[in-house]
C-alpha cells in the first residue's frame, strides 16, 4: 500500500497551483464552431477544475495563481470565492496580460476540440515573488499542473513552490496536463517536466505524457512498470498512468499495481474527464481509502462531468457521486 | 466642391484593407461583464464593418486581409461571402496566428467598453506578398484602416497597397481608426500614420486622432483648419474631423467646409457608429452627392446601428436608411 | 544642371545621421582572420566616415546619433570631437545597448570581408525624442544613411528628421548604404527605403541597391534612366548610381547625365571607397562645382582611402586630394 | 576525506561543457580602454580556460559546446585542437549566432574590467540534440559552467548532460561562474542554479555566488557550513567556497574543512585566477591528492596566470607550476 504523510494538524487540505482560465462553451452543439453563434462562459483550466472539484467534495482548498486585471480575471476570482476556495494566493497581474481562453467545439460526443487563446496569458506571469513559504507550509498537499512549467516566470515559481513543499513535508501531487502550445520544443518540455517530477509524491498522466517525458531515453518503450520505477527512485509513492478508454493503472512504490472500476454513462463531451477523476481520486487519498476504491470514485465523478455542458460548474458533491454509483452500471 | 476621380469602368467599387476580427457581444446587457454569462459572435473590425456596410448599400466590395486558419477565420470568410463581398484578396495565415477578439461590455448606453484580444493576431500578418497589384488596379477606391499600420508585416503591406493605388489612380480613403494597443509608442504611431496619410485622398478621423498625428509639431493645437490644410498640401481632397456628439466637419481642398445632419435615436451602445457612418458616407461619395447630403446619410446609418446589438450584422440597406430618415427627427 | 538650395546663412554645413560604430581592422593582413592575432580600433560606420571625411575637407559638420554608455561609445565621442565634429546631437544610450563592431579581414586587395556585430546596437536606439527640430533647422544639408532605417526606434527618428528637414528647406542627401543584416526581409527593406527616398534631394547608391528598392515593380530591370526618373517625380534633384569598377553615373532632374574620372591607385583594401567618395563629392556640391568635377574629386578621395589601413582615420584633406590628383594617373 | 569515484577504465578524463568565446585583451595597458588602440585575440570563457588548463596538465580533455560559423568560431576550434582537446562534442551553430567577446581593460593590476558582447551568442545555442550520451559515458568527469544555464536551449542541454552523467556514474564538477548579463532576473538565476547544483559532486563558487543561490531562504546569512551542508544532502561530496584575497575553504561530506596555501606574485591583471585555480585543483583531485595539496597547487597555477597577459594561453604545465612553487614565497 501507499504511504502519504498528510499532516493532520494543518488548516488547508489542498492547494492547487497553475492555470486559471475561461472556457467558452458553444451552446449550439453537435455542429462545427463555424456554425455556432453563442457561447457560455465558465471558469476553466485543469488545476482550477481540480480545485473546484475538491472544494465541492468538502476538502479545504486554496489556490496559487495569477489572473488578469480585467473583467475575466475578476469573474474567475468571484467564482473561486463562491466555491469556498481560498484565494489569498491568487494575485492580479499588473503587466497587461490576458486571461487564457478555451473555445470548445462539440461536433459529436466523440469529436470535440478546443480553440485556445494562450498568448501573453496571466497565469504564466506567476512569479517566485508570488510564492509564500508560510502559505504552502500550512497545507497538507500541493497540486501542481505541468502547464505552469511552460514559461518563465511561472516555471521558476513552480520549482520554488516544490522546494518549499518538500522542505515542509507537504505532499506533492503532479498532474502532468501537457499541452503542446506555449512550449518551444519537446526537448524543453521533457527537461522541465522531469526536473519537477523528481520532487513529487504522486504523479498522474497519460501514457503519451509519460512517453514525452522519456524521449531522451534510448530504452523508452511505453513500459508502465519501468516508467513508475524511474520515479520511485526519486520521491514518488504513487504513479498513475492513464490509458484512455482502457482505464488507468496505479503503481505504488512497494511494488503494487491497481485498477479502478469504470461506469457506463451518456457522454455529451469528453472535456473535464481527467480533472474530475483527479479531484475525486485525491478526495479518496485524503480519506485513506485504498487505491481501487479511490480510483473508482474518480471514475464515477468523471462519468458525471462528461454528461454535462461544463467542466468546472459540473463538478459533483460526494452525495452526487454516491447516488450515481448506486444507480450506474459498472463496466469493469 | 471636392473632386474624386472614381474610374467608372472598373469592376470593383471599393476594396477595404485591414482588420478582420470577431466581436463577442454580451447577451445580458446593462451590467458589468463579470456578471454576464453568454456572448453572441459577430464579424468585427473597423474595415470589415465598413466593407459589410458598403456591400449592404450595394457597392461592389472586396477585401484584402488575412484570417486565422481555424474556426474563427472560416466563420469570417463565410460571413463575408454571404454578404456578397469578394474574398479573393483574403488570405489564410499559416503561422499559427489567432483571430483578434473584442468582448463588448454594455453597462449602459453611455458606458460601453471593450476587452480586446490582440496578441499574435492574423490580421497583422498580412504581408506585401499578399498584395496583388492587378486586384487593386481593378477597383475605383481603396479604404485603408490605420490599425493595419500597427505592426510588420501588415504595415509594409499597407504602404505597398498605397503605392499601387496611387500608381493606378485608385482613390484612397483613410479611416484613421487609432487603437493604442499593438503600437509600441505614440511616436511610432504618429510616424507611420503620417507617412500613410500623405498618400490619401480622403482622411476621416476624430479630433483626438489628428492630435496624435500632430504630436511632433510645436504649433499643434487642435486647429481643424490647419489640420486639413496640412494634408491638402499632400494628396488629400477631403478631410473629415469628427467631434463626437458635436458632429463632424468636412473640409475640401478648394477651401470649403461642411456639416451634415444628426438624428435622434434610441441608443443601445455606441460601438459601430463610426463604421456605419463611414460606409454610408462613402456610398454618398460614390453617388456624387454633395458632402452635407453624404454626411447626413452617414449619420442616419450610424443612428440605426447604435440602436442594435451588433455592429456588422446591423448594417442597413439603402431602403432602411431612407425609411429611417423619413421618420426620424433630425437634431441639427 | 542641378539646383541645390544650400542656405548660405546657416551655421552648420552638413549634419550626418545614423550609424556610429567601431572598426577592428586586422593588423596582420593578406591572410584569413583565423590567423590574425591583433586588431586596431577605429571609428566606423558609413555616415560617421562621411562626416569625418567632410570635416577633414573643412565643412562645418555635425552628427545626430546614439552611442553606447561604455568605453566604445566614449572613444567614438572623443574621436568625433577631435575631428571638429559637433556632437551636440549625439546622445548616450541608457538601455544597455552595445556599439556595433566590424572586424575586417583582408585576405588580398580583392578579397576583403567584414564580420559584423550588430545585435542590440546603440545606433539603432536613436529615437524621435533625440531629434531636435532647431538643430536641423540650423544646417544647410542633412545626410541620412539607410542603415538607420533598419529598426525602430531609429527608423521613426529618420522619418522625423526628414520631416523637419523638408519643413525647413534643408537639402537632404541619402546614402543608401544597404546592409542585409538587421533587416527582417527584403520587402520590409524596400518599403522603408522607398518612403525615405521620396523625401530626398540627392540619392546615392549602387545599381544593386536601387534594384532592391524596385522589387515591387513588374517592369524592374536595372534601367538607370527609369530609376532616376522615378525619384525626380518626388523631390530628387540628383540621383547617382554606382556601377563598381565601371564608375558611377549621375542623373539630374533636368535630364542631364554625367560621369566623373577615376584614378589608378595601389589598393590595400576596398573598404571605405564609397564613404570617401561621398564626402568629397558632397564637398564639391557645397563648392557649387559641376557634377563631373565633384565626382572626380570624390574618386580621388576614394583612391587615397583604399590604399590605407583604415577608413575613417585615412580621410584626406583638400590638399591631400589635390596633391594626389596632380600626380595620379586618371584612368577614364 | 572526500570520495570521488573517477572510473579508471574510461578514455577521457574530463569533459568541460559551456562557453567558448574570444578575449580581446588591450595591448596598451594601465590606461582606460578609450585610450587603447590595439587588442590581441585569445580563446576565452571559463570552461574553455579550465579545459585548456587541464589539457596543459596532461589530463585527457574533451569539450561539449557550440561555436559560431565564422572566423571567430574556426579560430576557437583550431586553438582547442592545437591544445590536444577533443572537439568531437563541439558543434557549429547554423542559426547565425555570434561568438561572445570580452574586451578586457587593465587600468591597473587592481582595476580591471571587462566589456562583454553576449547578445545572440553561439555558446547558448547548444541544445539537447548536441548532447551525446555515449560521449559523456566515456569520461571520468564532467565540468559544467553555470553560464551555460543562462538561456534556452543551452539550459536544457546542461540538465540533459547532468542526467546522463549521473546515470553513468560520471563525476560532476560545477563551476558556478555567475555573470549577471544574459539572465533575466536573480530569481531565475537562483532557480536554475539550484536545480543543477543538486546533481553535482563538487561545487566551486565564491561566497557571493552561493548567497545568490540562497536568496529564497529566510535564514540565508553567508554561513559557509550551512551552505555546504545543504548540498551534501543532495549529491555533493566537496563544496569549495572562495573568499577572494582571504583564500578558499573546502568542505567535505564527512565533516572536514580545509584550506590551501597562497603564493606571493607580481599581478598584471586579475582575470583568469579562478579558471587556472580550478584546472590545477581538478588535476590534484585526479591524482588523488588530499584537498590542501590540490588547493595549493591550484593557487600556484592562479599566481602564474595573473602575472601574464592572457588567461587561456598562459595556462601552465605541471613543470611550470612545480618550478613556480619551488621558488615562490607562500603567504599562508
């Protein structure tokens, strides 16, 4: 079994760090975006979604990030506050940066795509001076999102947050969340992902994301066991490798490997599956559940979110997940 | 009176050059954007609006510009085609540039603002290789928008289009359309606006815009007569200086000055007033109307547009303007 | 004959504007630079060389430019002052820019090359705020060098200086001096060269440089007559087209064309030929000489400079040129 | 005592990685650079100097770096080859980058300064694709220079070289060599220096350099013991902290601390002291000497170099150092 030393006496359960942006979801679905005319605005960004998901599950949640000094930035701040997320670590950019946008196109449940606006985004302006050692020290766990490593000064801010987290025994969860835009090259990406992953306790990513990180290794070959072993040699306790529709597999340092259950659901779109899975899985780790139970709980949360129009706003409560599990058909 | 030599035998009346972008207009109006949830998508950008307005008024209209290679760019292309605008001069960017966005916020009819996304925009990727001498030669008039001067390579493309237009006796209309974003400094702005204005037959701008262009002159002092005189010493035949609610004044090279009428209307928002004014005024110039008549026609068009939700999509036909004029109350 | 209205009552004869840099000339010549070990430092840059040449010929000379805030910049300032050049228009950069460097390699008199350091150079930091209308107004002639158009903010500074020069009837001399580095594209180059050349009284360049400027013209074809005619339609009075070893040809607005004589000399290197030619030719224009005489004087100056190790430091006096002409063999 | 596992059976003793540039040393010394006229060209850059020093001491030495595709780059390649340094890891840049330059000014032995040209330098174009795992695997030790961390893609190349070195048990020596130019901020600098230092066996720097690296620590306070301890908790075996004229102190993981002797010498300039010290110290480590002996040998080498005009070219042989030590007066 895994060992995560979540310090009981700390007031914050989880601090998420990274991207805060806006999703603009097409209201007229099942057609190309050229033919849609209206969009609905939601808070988005992988760590934002996970934080919102965690807060809905009653974890005491905080955020470290940076928003634009405009209507979009203020909308995000308000939404986080409404969802009981502590925003004392959310700074307002003063350089004229913009909030990142994601226009979603839902042609069919299987054919979804995103049009991203990521030039000069506020979230990547997070800097080392925005990282408060005391704030991190007061939390049990820190979730970092790989997108925050994509550019300076946010990249340095992540490494400093990791340094403080390790120094103060904060459990570090790494959601790889690799998006090719913003990065200059695959080599740059792999270099800085690896330097971050070395310092993390729990690493969650898709097989393709781990392959990206292993590009400098001659023996690279999509071998889940080897992938997990590499990180256990550093600080990792749990490595979760996602294989899409075939489900995920979790490895633990003590040699264990585990699969969770998956549910049948009516899919509207695929966005948000990973973030809802992660937040509910993390909830399970906080409860001390064994991995299969936490993973199954994550899958149930994902099944709920992919049947709804938004990602963030659709994040379920514990009761909603339990109701769903009571009624849904488990596939594996 | 003014002399504009619009060559009768040419197949295209007006080619507009410059910005093609997207307006995302808040559907829930009379509140700050933080509190709006849905937006409607329209084609936007000053020269785009003028071209659409001209086409609605049955001028044979073409466009020279560049759109992003994505859903937004394709939406713009489709909309121009639907509005009978020739898009043979509209190229598709291959560098990964984005379509510019303008989120509009309507707090009240008097308090409107725009949140612009202008980083890495496709319209400023227009380059000299996109400028076809033959295409320009086939038109009676060319409308350039100052925003297209804001950065290379679009800046060079504008100067080349101007060079071809002068070479082939195409009448050049200059809509100053100054927007501080994208420009590096006021000095840069004034320098390149002046170099363009020297080559134009009709120049339309606000008093503030002309002040910006005169910043290197010690005697600068918001003197409309002097402002107009300066450009008559180059190629200008008509200079129109807009004074907001106090109306516009047109100067002609032969010493004339003229005012047009203004109408009472129910204002929803102020966006689009200038573009609808310009397109209807240009229509008047094409009809050979005297300036007061053309200006009054322009004002009527503006009054219609500011009472509606969009800019481009609200551009009226000749019949609509005439109906409006028949019923509306003229204020001056 | 040409008409240049050099205002007699003005205290400054010639202001040169543009590049101030450092030549580092290999001391061990007739070998590749890989095998040289020591270099001698001289002031360099085409307009600097022309200004130094003009000052040596007793023209009252000033300079508008920008130098780095370091030992190289101070060396340049000192050298200009020692050569009786007014440096009140030479500003010191405060942005950390560097002085441009040119390492010269003399493999043989026919095989010379230059290794340029032009990243982040101080001369291109000249800005519109450095351009003093009063200073320009006090001069008879302004020499601009095309290299100063290569980037902002220097580009805007050149156009403003041109604007002031035209406004105050200062004769403008344009030394094309095209160097491909620093420019982003041939199209950008031609665009901004053309916008400057429109405002000049005397234009001096090689056939290749004029070809570059004519790249957007379908009928382009290295026709000297047509080239000159184009600029006479703007403000030019004299256009001089250089054909390398075959000598130069000067065209005047009234239809004249003229050639000057060339002298036999012992060539050490080819650098500096154009700049010494220009300064002595300009001297001739100031004396009111006919073009062939001024051109021959220019050729004699060039013959002297290419037989010596430096460009700037070798610029001859009137007496030296006259002595040379008395003894040298004229080839054409 | 320290434990460095230098693998005996490997063909290369030391590979240095990083900056390869040119020193241009004023020939006329004891005056400001404004008054010097000639310069002599040498190979320069801290890791280049250390490699040349190591090769002079008969270590089998290689280099991983990138040079410009011009006369300066070829001069560097030739010089390394002449000094028996393997250049199979030295690539030629194809992006138009320049060789970095350092003009040295020697006003007096105590007042020396450097004017650096570091824009667009070839050495920082080193990329991960230039790092050959097999080459690193064939060496006993790898020396990295902090300057190579200053920008991408060189930064990523350093981390990849470190990864390969650790994987194949190559001893890593880190010469901090912090130069503020090129870096964007102190925070960026500290972040990437720390991530590198975590992976090194021997770390050499000045007290000021270690202070820079500790800027995120509240308890920072120039405490040598604490500084060393921090790195022993990662991989370090030896940490050497230089205190200028007061000498250096070496700490070892087992709790030892050591000082070496210093010699009286006639100082011409201070440049090159650190590099000659490092190369001779490294030689001592290769001989298995105890630290005081290796440090004293380093000091002797430094004393020789600071009495001569160049850095690289003045690097002594074992015999020269031994002769010097036999005759020189040891001060401490």
